C-alpha cells in the first residue's frame, strides 16, 4: 500500500515536470520564430524600409500590422489621401518620439509650401468677380498673364485720334476746366483717397510720376477716367485698378527720373469723353519746347497748403530753358537735371501747379495738326506759385523709348488718322 502511494506521487511529480518542460519549450520556440521573422524583414529591407501610413479613420490594429513590432512606429495621417513615408535604415533605429517629431516637421514644411502656391481660379468664376484691388479681371481671364508678354508684343494701333480736346475756345489761366475738356486726364486714389494725377496714353497704360508710386502698394491704387467733379457721387466715371507699375531709377533725394507707367487691370473704352493724349513724335525727341505755352491740369490745391479742388483745374505756363531757369530763379544747377524742365513765371509767380497735381500732365498744342501732346509730368517745386520757384516737370521726350518698350501691349491711337 505504501509502495503504491509512493508510485502515484512519483508519477504526479513526473507529470508536473513534463508540463513545465513543455511550457518552456513552447515559449522558446515562439521567441525564436519572432526573432527570425524580424531578422528576415530587416535583411529584405536593407537600407530603406517602406512604411505604409494609415489613412484617417483606419483601425490602429491594421496600421500596426504593416510595421515590424518593436522597431517602427505607425503614424496617423489626417489627410484623406493615402501617403507613404520613406524612412532610412538609420532613422528606423531612432526612438519613436524622434521619428514622429521629424515627420511632423516635414508636414509643417509642406503646409508652408502649399500656402504660397498660386490658386487656380476657373474662368467661369472670373466674370462675377469685382476684385476691389483689381488683380482678377472680370472681362479678360488673361489679364494677369498678359503683362508677362508685354515686351514680346508688337505695338498696335487703334481707330481713334489722340490729343483732341473737347473745347478749343477756352483761354487758360488758372481756372476751372470745362467738362470733359481734357479727356486724357486720370485721377489716382489710394485707399479711396485722391492723391495724384495721371495721363491715359493708350487703352491700357497711364503715365504718372514715380513719386506717386514708389513706397505705395500699387495694387491698392484706383484710377478714374472721364471725371470732372470728383466730389459728385452722381457721376459714373470709368474706374480701373493698377495691375503692375513700372518706374525708372527714381530717387527721392533729387527727384530725377520721376516717371512711372501703370498697367491697368482692364482696357479703357475710347470715347469722346475718354481719349488718350499724344506723345511727342520721333523728330521732336530733341526739342526743348523753349517758349512753348504748356497747360497743366489737375485736382490739386488752389493755394499752398490748401484743400484739393473738387473740379478739374487748368493753368497755362511757359516752358523755360534749363539754363535760364537756374540763372533767373533760386534753383541750382544740381537741382535741375537734363531730365527735367521748368515752366512758370520767374520773378512773378502767381500761376503754377500745386499739391495734388503731381503725376498730372503738362501738354502743349502742336502747331501743325492742333492736337495736344504731353511734354512734361508734374514733379516738384518749392511751394506753389512762388516768385523765384517755377514748377519743375519731368521731360517726357527723354523717356520715349522706355515708354514704348513697356506699353506695347496697349493699343495706341493712330497718329495718321
């Protein structure tokens, strides 16, 4: 009886030992299998492992099934488009937190790049848009790209006549201009506040002073045509916005090269109330126009430090020789360059352009065809109508080639018409 009990105890102990040995063997086999699987995957990957990133809403279990346990970390992607992340073998052994930080930095950089990419707007969406700073054209979907080809386009002519004033019987002498008398006149507004003048030279470009553009956000400049009373809200003039601005090497230190071209966001219709000014002809490029009576127009102040005029004003001033201007006035030779001209009454004053007239035209009537051409741009002066300080204007003939080169995509009126 004692022997049988002892035998049963021995069998029971052997069974327990067998179970323990079986458990140890199973655990060792599982560990070996996992290690072999990891080693094979790493050998197959060699230098680069391609990790599939789960899309938004995917199960974490599915995402974890695509990576090697204990070596990589599956990152959740918020985009709806599946993407893949290339991780080098060296980066694969980094800590998961470092990998996640590196991935987030890549995403942030990509977001910054995407933010500055141009946005393509369907042409069907352009027509109803009236962009208040004029970048999008409501009638011409090619407006923003046409500027780039301006220099490659031949100069075109339109069936119109430039430089024709609507009332030729007026005597100019510092008074209110007639309604639509100067159809080439343009008014410049910045944040809807009048500040400068300009001149329409073709159906696309306005000529003005560089100091009316430099330092300004030119895409915030609004240009108004066919206007007489700028304070009358009942008038419905044509308005355009500046798409691009061109200027020469202008400096505020001496106001030399005070000239600029404004490319408009849309073409301006040529009518009896809106008509371009003529530019000096090729044979007149060396003409100094000494003794010529020029006409300056604008909505500037009627007196020094006064308020701008509501109605368009005009004043007639004689063009002076530069040497005479320096000798007979308080200007010095360094102040008056070859790119400038003086116009006014030395020793008398009384008649002059003033603040707010900047950028506006100084025109003269041609003796042969009675058309008006622009010979100057209102630039600077010491005060307004002071006895020994006539007005100083940019000499347009010095920039004829530059003007034509940068405004070729505009339609000029035919000079022979």
